[in-house]
C-alpha cells in the first residue's frame, strides 16, 4: 500500500500575497519531490512518521500537490 501525504488545509493562507504565489509554491514542492525521491522516513505535522519504499515519497508528494493545486491556485 502506498503511503500518502496531504497538504494542511490552511496552506493557502500561508502563501505570500503575490501573483502566482500558489504556482511557485506547487512548482517548488514538485521539484522537492524529485530531489528527495529517495526519502524513506518523513515526519509530518499531523501524520507522525511515514515510512516509504523506494520512490514512494516522490509519488506521494506529487499526488498531494496535484490534488491541492486547483484550490491553491484559485484567485
């Protein structure tokens, strides 16, 4: 079973009040997913320790961003 991640519901409130802030954040997070693809242990604020197999972190973070992006990028 693939562990999953989610963005905190208040993430949008934490973005800078600038044009394209959500796009920049999402793009940064996807790049982070690629760079950290081999991460095996991740501790989230409300999820505790999540253990991933090879490349699962990358997939999980990109899925979380893809799911949240439409709401984050709403004007």
